[in-house]
C-alpha cells in the first residue's frame, strides 16, 4: 500500500525498490502509529507474544472464497 500511494503521488517511482523509494524493507504486515511523537510498530509476532498464543494462521484474503472461512 505504501508503494502504491507513492507511485500515485509520483509516477516516476514506478519500478523502483522500496529502498529506492525511501521506504523501509518489508518484513511482514504490521500496524504503524505515531503517539505523542513516538513511532509505534506492532507486528503479528508481538501481538502473539503479548497474548501468549502461537503465531500461526492464515489471512482471510488468502482464502479463495469468502464463504469458506465463514463456515469454518
């Protein structure tokens, strides 16, 4: 999503790597926020550790049919 937004704003960025665009290396899906000037990054692994559960599973978008995961 970050890449798409940058390309929309500046089409010259198309075809460049994340590093060339000035973005950090992609290491997985995270939640990013800035609170009181501090950049907070919450990863799936961190949430699993905080909740004391195993870090596994699939994203809903990985299923071919949205009916499948609703019935499981």
